[in-house]
């Protein structure tokens, strides 16, 4: 504001840093060593998703968005083997085997408590 008053903290736009390949890789690796640990990580974070989705409704995409506090991160797990961030060069990150195993199980019906309820 030009009149010398400061802008209240809640009115400031928080600047978001673009996550690096290493940031995303580390975040995915830290989800767990197996599918059950990945599920526990999602539960602890309060993240749910929709089965057989690859973008914003996918639980892994939702988890990364929530951990980065970046609601509009344009990402997907379309291939089932990589986490891709669109619009950023070189942002295809290999999904750890534990995350891939979780997604396979989740898409087949495991972990129903992690499924978003219908609206």
C-alpha cells in the first residue's frame, strides 16, 4: 500500500517455489518402503483420492500438492511409472516401487479408507 500501512499477513500472496526434481524425488521416496507404509503416510496426512485416476484426484498427486502447499501443481502419474510435472523441463520423476505398488493395490480396491467419498 502506498499510504505506509502494511498489508495484513492473511492478505499477502505467498510466493511458491518451483519444486526441483530432487525435491519431488525425495518426497516420493519418503512416503515409505512398501505399499502399506505409503498408505500409512497418506492416512497420516489426511489425503484421500479416487481409484483409477491419474491427475488431481489421484492420491499421490494430491499428497505431493498438499506437502508442497501447491494446489495448482499440474502433475500426473499417467504412465504409472513416473510423476510428471507439466510445464517444467525435466520434471519426470520415477515413482519409487513402493508408490507403484500402492497405486496398483489402491486401484484394485485396497485401502478403501483412502478413497474420497462420493459427493
